[in-house]
C-alpha cells in the first residue's frame, strides 16, 4: 500500500487502473465532485451528456426517497475543449445547495447505530457529523457523474454496449422473472421491471416509511454488447474489479456475479454454460457465469447483483453510546431514504460503466484488440 512521508496509509479515494476516478467532498460541504483521469481524447462530452444520469439519482424525486432538494447540476471545469475531451484530467463539480446541518446537532457526540460514525471516530479521531460527511450516500453523485464520462467514451469506442440497472428485490419481496418487462424500469419509482411488483412495493414501502422504519434491496445491473476478452486471469479479473466497485458503494453488503451464491446449490451439469457454434461465432446456451469465465468476458451479458442494507437513519429510537462512553437512546432526525436501494440503481450502472471502460482500455493496451480465432 502506498505510504506518505509520515508513513501513514493514503486515504484511497481513487478507483480504476487506466480510467481513474477520484471523488472528493462531504455531504454538507459547499460542493462535491470528482477528477476523472485517463479518459481517451476526442470523445464528445458536455454537461448535457452528464446531467441526465445525475437527474436519475438526485434526491427528492418521489416520496420514497429523501426529500433533500438538490438540483445536482454538474459543471465541467477542465479536460474538455470545444466539446471534446483532451486526454487531460476532467474535473467535475456539483454544488450542495440544500444542507440542513442543524438536523445533525443532536448526534455530534452520539454514534448512530448502523452508520460509520463510530468507525470513523475510532480510525481518525475526528468525524464530520453533518449527514455523515464523507461516508454519506451524497458522495455517489460524483460516481454517477464519472459514470457519465465513461458512458460517453464507451458509446464511441464500443458501439452497441448498453448498461441497465433495476431492482429485483425489496425486503422480502421479489420480482417475478416471468413478468420481466424492461420497458417498465423507467415507469415506476423503484426501477422495477415487474409492474405488479412495483405496485406491491409502493404499498409496502409507504407503510414502512410511515412507521419510521426502512428496508433493504437487491439491485441487478446488466451490460449487453460487451466484447469478449475484457479482463485478465487471477489478479486482473473483470468480475473481481466489478465486485470491488459495487462493494464500495455506500450501504452495499453483498455482491454476486451471474448465479452468485445460488451456484453453490447447482450441479456441474446444471451450472456449465454449454456452447455451440453459431454463424457469428460461439453461442452459449445459458449464462450462469454472468458473462465472465476465468475473469475474462465471454461476449454474453455481464450480470452483477448487489444487496443494499436498510437505511440506518430512522426516526425509531435506537440504543447507542456517546463519544465519552455514556449509553443513550438516539433518534436520527433529518431527511433520509426509507429504501436507499432505490437511488443505488443509477450508481450501480455508473460503476459498471467505469469498470468496463477501464478494462477495455487495459485490453487495448495489452493486446491491441487482437483475438484468438474460433472456427
């Protein structure tokens, strides 16, 4: 791990290998943003290309998300000239405009159960109690902005590649895969591909919200049109970088690729994705591997799922302790998501875009795009 002159480990606010993203800022600071380095030059890019992705993530879009009102307008400060990327660092800025730091005055000396308050204090000896500071889900707006840059580059370099995220589970309630309809994803507040489930979830979450409670969710992100050959064996696996990227999202507690944990219940006969030769190359008869074998993409859809825990900030009193060791009960005031998984969908898409572009650039640098021929 890199060391500073003082010998302490660096803060590790950067992810990616060639396409590198560094996020910065706090929930209740003047602004948040990111520096994107390694984007190829000549990619058409403007604020108008990034804003639609941020609009999908921003708070206050329905009664099922936090009522904090942030326009999340992104500004490009560098790295773009006359509408095209220059190959130099792209600096993106998103101003915070609706902070209510007074909502967090009561927790300045108390640790919210389920939050990173206590671990930040134990590690650094200081923490920003205003909305969680750096540990707030507000940080994910920066990732979505960076994902917009990655999508623009992918559109130019890998035409036809599409990334789609959607919620497949809320609490104990699952979608019915037989009713999967991609056209429904943008038609409800939950990014749910099952219209019947979306209606049931609305009633379920409304009751939880009114009872001062919250619930978790499972998000699935699928990328189609991914070329075969992205990723590398062992320490540069596409799936390991995807898993790391998704796990780094606030409140994520589990990640799966393809069948994931369910693969443990399958036999070898059931799990193996059989292959036949098609007119344009290999064709797989199933996709239990989630589009990745041996850490390398197969050309099938890359499928990743992650679980998001229930929002820890709730109005129901919870037992905790203070910084000086006293026991107390705490109610977390403020504006919070009853199911933070809803707004995690665009974040998961953004992380998928960043990882896929990073691995496309890595592959181009190593192999020049040369592929082993079959047939």
